[in-house]
């Protein structure tokens, strides 16, 4: 990303590391909105960031399922 450490995609990625599911969805929408205006290199970075945001959302959605199943597994 052309050495610009203040690029919006970098800021979004930093925020994603500590975001809850709802904020991750907002960040995902922000990346999608930025994507058409990006050059090819930045667009490739944005695509990777979209995959990362999607994975973080899925992980947060899966965690409550795992937490619910653990007490049942321990009781058996």
C-alpha cells in the first residue's frame, strides 16, 4: 500500500482486532464502499481484509455455540 501507514484500510484492520460482531459488519461495509476507488494493489489488500473480517465474524458467531456445548459435554 505505497507505504502510507495512515491508509483507511490499515485503520479498519486495526479496529477489527478488538471489534464485536456488529462493528465487524460495519467495517466490512466500509471496506466494500472503499473498494471501487482503490488501485489494483490496494484492492487486493482490501479483498484480503474482507476475508479476514468475514473470518472474525464467523469466529465470534461460533464462540457462543462452543460455550453452550461445553457444559453439556462436561456433564456427560
